[in-house]
C-alpha cells in the first residue's frame, strides 16, 4: 500500500466533486485505490489537494495511463494534469 499526494487546479468545485465522487471513484477502485480524500486549499478557490491510498505505484501508473481517466479528469473540470508525489511513511504518532 502506498500513499499519494496530489494537487490539481480545477474549475467549479461542485462539478469536480460530482465527478470525483461518482465516475472517478469507480475508476479509482478498478485500479486499486482504497481511499481518497479531497481538501480545498484555503484562500485559493481553484486548488485542491488530494490524498490517496493505493495498492501499488504500478497500479496507480496504469490508472493514469488509461485514456478514460484523462477524459474523466477533464469532465470534472481539472484545468491541467495534476501533480503527484509518492509518499513513504516514516512514522505515525498519536496527537
């Protein structure tokens, strides 16, 4: 299991969330995503940060290579290809 941090510029938040929660969710599950969180960047109306838990980097890369995924992102109002960072957990502590 890997964690992936994404950042995307979007158009309308409600349009993005509608597609992300439906068609996007089906496609993510198909490629091994077990969870996805969306955060709005405070003070920046068209920026979102995404946090995913994914089966493997290879499955994530297969997801990104699927032409239907690109079309789904576009239909959700994503302005440009999102930027992704692969994370490796080095510690987990209680609050």
